[in-house]
C-alpha cells in the first residue's frame, strides 16, 4: 500500500478525537468540544469515517462533529483522523435521534450530512428510518438560518420516502448539492458507483 503523504508520522501519540459529553441531558457547549471557534458541521452516522475524514481534511476552517453509535466504526474514524492530524474533527458515540433532539444547541450548525442511513427495507420496519417529520424539525432547530441538510442514499424506496417527507417539511426549501461536496464520497459509495449503483441525493436549506 502506498503511504499517504498527508499522514502524520507520530499519529499514535495524538489524543483521541472521541468526545465524551459532560452531560447526556443538557445541550452541548460546542466551545467545550472544539477549542478553536469555527463554523460547525455535523455528520450523523459516520460509518467508517471515509467521508468525514476526507471532508474535514479539505476544510480546515470548519469544525466537524460526527455521531456514530457502533464502537468499531468510531474507532476507525478516530484512527483516520489522528493519522491525518486533524484538529477540526470530533466524534461522539450516541444514538442519532436522541442527540439531535436533546443535545444539539439551537441554530448551531452550518450543515448536517446524513449519508446512506439504514434503509430498514421491510415495510414493518419503515418507522425506524431516521428521516421522518419529527427528525426534520429537530434538524431545523439545530441548523442556523441558511444552514443545509444534505442527504444521500442508494436505496430507491427510501429515497422516495425522503423526498415525500422533505417536500412536506415546514421551514425548508429544496436546493442542489454542490458539485464539490458530491465529489467527496465514502468508500462504499465508490464501490457502489463502480458497480453501476447510483447515489440518490437531496438537500434542504433552512429558511
């Protein structure tokens, strides 16, 4: 494997990017999460971290927060971020819906990224899908005016539901995903694209 020239040689000595909130009942103080004040963007369900680590590396002037429930995935992103020496990326291990509703400060985010959430393909499980009307209103509260929610999925039925829910959501307008953002893909997205499986995208701006 060819070494990544951007990797920090002594990355193992760098502190973990995993952040443990002081309280799981009070809203986060983002100044406690990020020592340097910058605009903040959130990725919900960071997976293996391939998108978030790349995007944070490309945008050092933005603070990025990842939410991931699975410990193995969280550890992978922690490793990637430390290898790149990123000081603008933190991750919290928590369930996405609870975090968005109860821990995010109001109007604190420039963007929310949700890429390839669990599609829960069986009809009886659709209620478990993240993109629901109540979640969109929680996301709107967390977004600053003009902030944007970006969505991607490879699952066509889930995409159709996303469009339906987004079309009925109050306080948003539909916008295009910028080409520069769409070009930063996850490892799985690269694989699916190579197999001819297209990515479906949607984006909503808070108004």
